[in-house]
C-alpha cells in the first residue's frame, strides 16, 4: 500500500524513530510501512494520520487495495 508518510516526515524534519515514538510503534514498523512491506492496522493508520492532522485517506492510498468490484 502506498503512503505519504515519508513525504510528511521529511516536510516536518522528523526521523522514523521520532514518528514511531510519537505514535507508539517501532522505527522498523515505520520503515516497513514506508516501503510497502507492511500495511498498518486501522488503529496505527489512525494514529499516524491524526499525528499529521490529516484523514487516513490523505495519508494512505487505498486505490490498489480495492480496485475491483469483486472485492465488494
């Protein structure tokens, strides 16, 4: 899943570690989310989005998750 986390961090001059501490996770988890190896749980996605003052949809791109009518 694509995200804007890396760009948002860079804009605010935050390290992965600083973001991880702020949202209650590990640096490794933030790294994995940024490179698309891990999909954040709904709770973590909310915490990250809330931290940046954005909606979940503004931070996480769900277009590749539900791109087929068969999924509904």
